[in-house]
C-alpha cells in the first residue's frame, strides 16, 4: 500500500499478474502479466523483478498510465557488481578426526 493505491500479485494459474488498484477497490489496472517479486514502491516509481530472476529490474511510474521499462541503472549496477565480484573460495578441507580419549 502506498498512498491511496494497493499493489499486489495475483497468482492465478491462467493469468497471473502484478496489479494496482485504489484503496477503495476502484481503478484496477494490470501493470505486468506474469509472476513478480521484490515489489518496491517509491514516491515516483514501482520497481519489480520477475519471479526466479534477479535481473532485469523493471519499473513503471507510480502515477499516470502504466509504462513498464527496464530500470537501466539497476542493470548497469548488476553488471558492475559481477565485474568486481571476488571468485568464490574453495570448500575448506574437512577437519582431521580427533582421536577419542
């Protein structure tokens, strides 16, 4: 809930979608068809990602008509993060067994 709008995910088997409506139940709109997660609302935009994916992050204006686009700054940050990510360390060797006393 943000202001007078509710943002929600419908998980119908036939037509799942990210939607918004006014708190009085009026003006139901589909933002995007499919299943989404990480739904975040700011004073200007709604951000979200597809379920099972970390990128791309999508955005649409909070007010006015729905206009979903890729959030390019998030995509660029994810690419930069991958560039500087340290390689994962190998699994440590098992501890030597300690003889019973």
